């Protein structure tokens, strides 16, 4: 498969908006036209050729970004197909508004990863900042669909106002994961930080442990929900060999948040 490659010329000193660099937007352009694209807004916004050495063949299949930085924002924002591979870390808002395709990040990712995404798969091999799948000011909801896999840890308030979709981390979620969540699944293999699910309305949080449970969650004892087998099969189909081990049959259920309608749940697997 041919790829269009962007090699970072030097580490950026100010924030750069890469939302223009998605395969479907660049497929009909020549390399010289791509080099002349402006990255972001403003009089001093750089052109692609100022920031990257561009090579390869434009198409709607694959983009490779060599080199990373926490100042590179909106990588894969609006991605609707194909693959974007980043050989390094990225800044905030990566994968925002995605509807399809695959975003593969070799390093860390910043705040609001996958906010308002509706589809596709995001794989971060490092750790992720706060508000993964969260709603920014002005957004009605956060994550709306798709699958996010994080190999490292996740910051605070993951899934803020999340509506649909699945977020899986092999590491640990920070404080207040699932804040104001209205649907979807957060799954951790290492556990939750303190106070997950504040004002959780609906949705499922799955993990082996919780550092500190809010007093507004009710212990329902051990249950054997069919949904765990469904979730395990779905994730295995989507992620293949990257999928975590299947969930156990029986889990301990904490229902809440009873400070609101209380139809959400924390399922403890250990």
C-alpha cells in the first residue's frame, strides 16, 4: 500500500493544527499543492511545506507522520477513512470528530482525544491526557461512537458526557472517569482512580478495582450479566489480536450514580 509521508523538519515552537491532513482531503491534490496548504488560521499560520518534508503518492488510503510533538494538535480530526500513522506523540484533540478509519499513535496523546468522534478506531501506544472522549465547552456530548485503545494510562475525567462508543486502557483511568456519562463503555485492565462515575446517568465502567467509590453508588453484589460476553466478542472482532482478554462471567456491580437517575454501573472484575 502506497503512503503519503510527512516528515517533521524540526520540533515546532508553537501549536500547529493538522486537521487538514486526512487522506480523503488530500487524495486529489499533487505533492506541491499539499505543500502549499495552510495549517490552521491566522496571518502567521504555516504552510505544510514549512513544517514537513512531503514525499510519496497522495491517495485515500494512508498517511504517515514521522516525528511527533505535544504542540501538534487535531491530528486525524475529521478522519473518515483510511489510516493515519504517527511515529511519535501528538497534542490535544487528536481524532476529534472522526467518523471512520484508523488513527495509530506510537507515543502519547494530549487532552480531549476522540472528542465527538462517531466511528473508527484509535490506538495510542503511550498514555493519554485528561478528558479522553470528553465534551469540550459548547459540545452537547463527548465520544459518540467508535473504539479507542490506550496501552498506557489515561488522565482525569475520561468519558466526560460520553454518549456511545468503547474506550479500553491497559493502564489505569485517572480520577472521575465517566463523569456525567450518558452511555458507552470504559474498560480498564489496571483499575480506576478515585471517584469514578460522578453524575453517571447511563453507561458501563469495567475494571478490577476502584481507588475510592463515591457514596452515591449502591452495591448490588455479584451478578452474571450477558452483556459482558457481548462486549468481549465485539471488542475481539474490532481489535483482533490487540483486544484484551475476555471478561469474566461474574462481576460485582455498583449501581449509580444515585445522585441522578442511577442507571449506570461500575462492574468490578476482581
